[in-house]
C-alpha cells in the first residue's frame, strides 16, 4: 500500500452552472470560474487540479490543456492535468506536445490522464468510428507509451499514419511526464495500464468503492507479471462538502438529480430517486457528500482498502453554483485533507 505520501486533488468537468437569476452561464464565464476554483485550490495547498474534456453544450471545457495553461500562469505549486483526455479520438503526438508544453509553462507540474471516454461525442466530431472503439485506444496508448521515452519513435498501426524514426518536441525538462490511465469498470483496461507501467486512476462514480479492491489487486499482480515497477493508484469520485451532512446532501441533490436525468436520457437510465441518491451518499456509497468529518472518514476507508496514493474529488455537478463549489473546495482543503492525512498516519 502506497499511503505514505498521500495526495488529495480535485477534478472538474467545467459543468455549465447557473447565474444569480437562474439562467445558464456562458461557457466563457464557466471557464473563468474554473480558473478561479483552481487558484483557490492552489492557495489552500491541495495537490492536484484536473480538468475534463467534453464536447457537449452542458460542459464548457473542450480543450483542458488550454484552461490548464491559464491556471498554470496563476498558480505556483499545485499539479495540473486532465480528467480525462480522450486519447481514442485525439492524436497521441499532439496530446504529448500539448502536455509537455503545459509542463514547461507550469515549471514541471503537468500530468495527463488518458481514457477511452465515457461520453462519445468526440468520435463523430473528429471523424472516428465507434466500431473501432477498442482498437483506437489500444493503438494510441501504445504510441503514447513510446512518446514518453522521449527518444526517436518508430510505430505503425491501423488508426493513424506510421511514425518512422522521428523525434517529437518539446521534451520535458525532467525527462518524464506523469501519465495515468483512467479505468471505469474494465479489467482489460487495468491490465493494459500495468503493461505500459502507467499509474492507474479508478473512476468510481457509483456502487460501493470497496468493490474495486479486486481491480487494485489485479493491477499489482499484472505489474509484477510484466516486470514493471510499482505504480500509484488513484481514485476519482464525485462529492460535495458543506458544514453538515444534511446541508451537503440537500445542496447537491437537485443539481445531481438533474444532471443524472439529462445524461440518462441519452443512455436509457431511469430517473434518480432521492432514496437511491441517499444510498449512494451513505457510508458505503461512492458519492463523497457530507460534512468534513463524514467525507474524511469515507475517503480514508477507500484509501486504506485500495492502497491509494491519491484521491481526486470531482466537485462539479451540473448546475451546482460556483459559490457552493468554492465553499466545498475550501472545506475539502482546510478540514477534510488534514483529517484524511491524520487518519492515514494512525494506520
């Protein structure tokens, strides 16, 4: 278990929120709000700030690396990365170049989290066939792993033109770019991350987090079988923090339910009931919602059970107001993080 240098981070998808009149904010204002949220996270000493990529009208951020560069210019310490970069519908060389550039702008604070994407809008937008979903990610991750060596690249496949003995610039100053592989519920993806010796980021957005323990065990076994060194495991989970459990749950509920229904219409989900929400927000559920003490206990339990190195709270939820998110960030940094670190030190 790699709990010694435990990190606590934040993730946002740049959800389009509402203004004081109840009208949707412009994407431009939401992006400026995201920068403000990251600046607060840096000021309060959190370890990581991740920005997601979407291509829909209910999320403002389609180019996370651009937003992260703006954040880099206004922050000093916090590490910056994606949550996630949809590698399947992007070009691995350009992804590497953008994040190595972010690494330069931020003085070595860049990370990238690579995923297949649970939203599929980027595939038709950029001319990719969903029938190639698996092959696109497999091949592009293979190429990206070669790029991380920062040596002349030789690669060929079916999903993009071959690369023959070519260098890709800019290189990072440190010679490395921390690159996570995001996994939702696929053992194959866990093994793939281990094959390339990349850190594993588990996206736990429903059910019981402790059910993911077999994934952590599979990852450690696969690393050994592939002759790879131990790598960190992180978790990305949604949540919201307020002064009391009831306040947090009531603040989040209408926005979380509306978001669930909106996405569910595309995916055939039934509407979320308050009883189902309360179970997910309960002691064993994936939703980290409640008072600082409650949320700290839940994060501690998950960190111990899965042997985590980092926990990222996905703090944006549909139309949840910017002001409520800012307060949640403040409580997460000043009250949850110290409790979690103290709990983990106790063993």
